[in-house]
């Protein structure tokens, strides 16, 4: 019988010792540049010269890892705090909060890429739902100039508890999609005046055509998010960086580029077909757009004389995949829906299939808990199951390449019935279950992938990974992953969230005075490492509450120690039909890095390992 692996976190020791932090007389500046959804191997001197330049002249983190579930807010929380998701409670982009969030549309399963929703969740969970300090908040309190610019949701997450909503309050500069609107983080008079003097509006422009996802009959966008991000790059280069230079003290700037993520999600290059999928011209234009933003930032640093004193860390939150909507086992795929092509999975297929398999009524938490009638699906895919929607037996939070299942009553029998139903579906590839629910054959515990920690938000009972495979004719699997996705988007468009290597393999690179030059780092690194390494570079004193912490990437620093790495495989006990969840991982000391997980043959990154596997935990 398998047992949960206990993380003896080396990162905690690094955090608790003052000697572990940089002792620069004057710490250098730091720019965190996040190209959302950028696959590592898509960066070349031709496709993304600015990012390739950082990688090739600075540090190339060639063995990088997103955290699972591989979603934006989840990995944003890791970069912002240096903690894994079991501590931050940001288990996905849509989570179950256990209460009704009004700003999210009166639902218990809010989509949290929204400043007002984040503020509401903070208020409900003692003022800070992350329950861990962010690097931007700590830097601001330590006297740095701080700003976060970019995509709605993760941008604000970097300093979400310092809103200047009261007279005399201080905060980082926050400019995202909602800036200038009712739900936007207020701008100070200083920033408003500076924007006006630079000839820039005080409200962020919309995404325009880039925000159009299309539908089952209408292709999505063929435009990258150029106009909106050009505005944000102008804000950074013409207003924020000159302001920081004038202050004559160190600064931290987070720039979260929505592209290529937004363009890959919404692209209209292959409606309802797998190819070219996310490798079409719209996705490539999104990569180039993000690269142009980085190039603009680097030019501004040169022009302002700040390049020599500024570290730049470039890291994507996750990789990306092409969407599949196909299943031969799903009962929901056999039903006709007005907005879904014949024989394709509808949005909310997991909630629909579980409602039928468990014989439980299904209600829509995004439609005032209305019952979901036959031939219809939940509006946002989420579902509450049970006789009373206000006291559900089971909640499904729909996300994309993986979904979260909550059991508010911690019903162990229902957990086993749910797992049995999941194992019967061909679109499932790997199941993780709350340790408190006991050993269930075919599954691994949440603790094995650092999803069981000090989080104050409700922990999911079951995390379901969906099947992934490599598109035909592809010679770089992580560039061509296809995954079943529970989403309103269409087959052929883009998604992430799975435990396939196409989603866990993100782009990471760094350059600057505190990084080696021309160094290829062979060691595994993760987004949690990004957060904790940033804390060290900035000489921040952190007081962690949880123990699921990344490690400082010392091997990338001049004269830094290079620890040893290893790899192994963890397997669950087999279920009755022989399926078992398999986790392929690497280690640096006791720190673990997750390559891929699922059922061998159904998850990209497991196929080559499957015949050689030896149980690492029994």
C-alpha cells in the first residue's frame, strides 16, 4: 500500500535563517516578467529574440516546472509567495470557497482572475486568503518602490492586501485590465498625473478582437493582444521606470504579459480540429507580442542607465495544449446540445457525468442554483450535486485540463463512489485524493504533489487530471500536447491545467548582476523556486506559516552552490481495472519537482517511463 511522501523542505531552513539571504549593501532592482502560457521550446532567436537573448546570455533554466494544477492563479500564487498550492490555497483559477461570493456573481465557485473577487475572498479569510506574505508586499514594506502591471488577476495577487482605498494607505502601483473602471485598483494622484504627462490614458484599453473566443460555428480571434499590452509596456517604460529612477532607491516591477496565453486560448486557426491547434499563426503572434514587451522593458533600462543594476527573471506560469473534446465513454457526449458539435464533450461534462453516475441531482451554482435540465449543461461548467444545492454533497469546480471536486461533508463512501465513476471515463488520467479520505486504489494522495498544507481556503477532496496525448506528426511533444479540457472553448483552441509535460514545461530564464552569464542550469526548478529566489535577491525577511516552500536557485548565482539531483517514480496501488496513478518526479535534496502524472498511455511525459517503472513508495 502506498504512503504519502513527507516533504522535508530545505527551503524552510533557508527561510528561517537570516544568513541564507543576500547580504548586498544595496540590493539590486528586480523585474519579474511573466509571459503567460509560454512553452519552453517555442522560444528561439527567430520566434522570440528578446527572451532567447535573456536565456542564452544569462541563465537557461532548461529543466523548468509549473506547479499542478497548471493554472494561472495557482502558479501566480507560487511566484508571489514561494509556496506550493497546499499553503496558498489557490488550487486553480476556479475554486470552491465555502461561501457565496457576491462579486463573482453570487456563487460558491468563483473564477478568481478578478480584483473584486480577490478582495472579497481576502475579506472572508481574515484579510489575506493566501495566508502567506507576497514578495511585492514585503519589498514595499522594506522600502522598495514596487509595481505590478499586466493581466487581470495574477497581477493584483502580488500585492492584493495593500489597496490604497483609505486616506494615507500605501500600496504598490497596480495597473491591469480593470484600471480606470469601478472594479479597478485605485490609482494615486501621483500616477494619474504621471500618466497624463506621458500622454497615456488613466484607463486600460480593452483587448478588442483578441478577446473574442468565437463559438462552435464561428472561429475565434486571429489577433494578438497588441494594443492593450502596448499600453501596459508604455506605462512601465514611460511612467513607472522613470519614476522609480527618480526616487533613487531599489525597485521591484512585476510585468504579467497576457500573451501568448490569451491568443492561444481564443485563437481561430483551427476551429473544431486538432491541427494546427496552438501552433498556428495567432499563437505565434502572441509569443512575438510578449517578446516585444520584454524588449521594450530592456531598452528602457538601457536608456535610463538601470540595466547594470537590475536583475530580470523571465518565467511562464505554465505551458499550453490544444483542446480535445472527444470521449467514447462519456454519457454527456452522447447528448445533443445547442452549442456543442455532435459527439463532442459539452462544457461541464464532468459535473454532468458524475451526476448521472452517482444518481445525484445537478444544480448550477452560476445560475442561482437552478436545476440543470436534460439537454443542457451548467453555464460555466461548475456543478453542485445533492438534494439541496445550498448543502451539496459534492461540488465540481471546472477549470480546463483538470477539475477540482469538493466533498463538503467529507463523505468517505461518496469519495470511493466518485473515484469509481472517474475510473470508468476514458478522459480521466490520474486522480489525487485528500489524505483524510484514506487509501483508494488507483489514486495518490494530495500530499504527494504538495496540495495538502496550511491553506485557509477549503481543500479539494479530489483533483482530476484529464487525458493528454501528442498531436500527430510532432517531433517536440511538449510543443504539441493535446488535452481533454472542461471549458467553454472549442476543440482546436488552447487550454492548460493538466499534469502532462506540455503543461508543466514552462519557459524560465534570468539575467543580471546576481546571475551567472551563459549558464545552462540542468537542475529542476519550479515557480515556487522563483518566488523564494526573488526573496533572497531582495534580502527580504520572510516569516512563513506553511512548510511547502521552494528552494533558492543557488546554482544560477555567481559562486552559488550546485546541489545534486535525482529522479524517481511513485505509483498508486492499482484499481480493480488495473489503472494506477503514476507520478514522475525529480529531486534536489528533499525538494521535489513534478514532471508528469496520470495513467501511463494517457499522459504526455509518462509513456517512455511506463515500461521501466519501479515503485518508489509502497
